């Protein structure tokens, strides 16, 4: 009886290890979802930089009926001013922290030109990423959920 119980506990522990998230689980292509309309807005590739922090680059704007998406970051501060939207590194310096998951990053909203502080949490299933953008206090910010586009993306081969 003791051996069966011990074996069961070991298997349970091993199964929990497989559910644990790695910091690099954030890497891949994500579909941003407009928090007001629920419509997809753009696709972003997240990668780990040489300094160990994470960044996100706009890859594919999602066409929306009745909305003309800007092609350049017109109202954005330097160094984003007049940069093309496609290829824009909108998320920078996000670092992994076991307690908060990801924190101390910044993100720009290229359509209105504002830069926000950024924290993020990856849902346990690895398919949804909740980002919190704020100025000053996180409680006064806004959240947005991104949905993973392709789980099979090779984390080491994302292009720049």
C-alpha cells in the first residue's frame, strides 16, 4: 500500500512539472484583440533579446471593415516617430519574474502615440497572454488579451 501511494505521489509530481511554465513560453506569434470590440487588430511576434528581456514586433496588421489602419506611427514620440507600423517594435524590455510573471516593460500604442509601462501574465494553457499597460499605477491602466496564433512556432527561429 505504501509503495502504491508513493508511486502515485511521484507521478502526480511529475505531471505538475510538465504543466510548469518556462519564461520562454511567451515567445511566438500573438493576435492582439481589441478589448472594446473583441475584434482582432494585429499580429505580434514576441522574442527574447540577447539581454534576456522580451520584445514584440508588429508583423501582420489585421484588416477590419470600416477602419483604415495607419501605415506609419505619426503621433508617436521619438524614436517611433513616422516609423512604419509593420516591423515596429511596440513592446520592449519586458522581463520575466517568477512572482509577477513578466514586468518592467514598455509598450507603445502606435495608433494614438502613447507609451505605457507594461506587465503581462501568460495563462496556464499558454494560449492567452494578458497585458496590462499603465502610466504610473497599474490599477489605473487597461488590460488587453492576446491569443497565440501558432503553437508550433519554433521559438528560436523567429525573424527580426
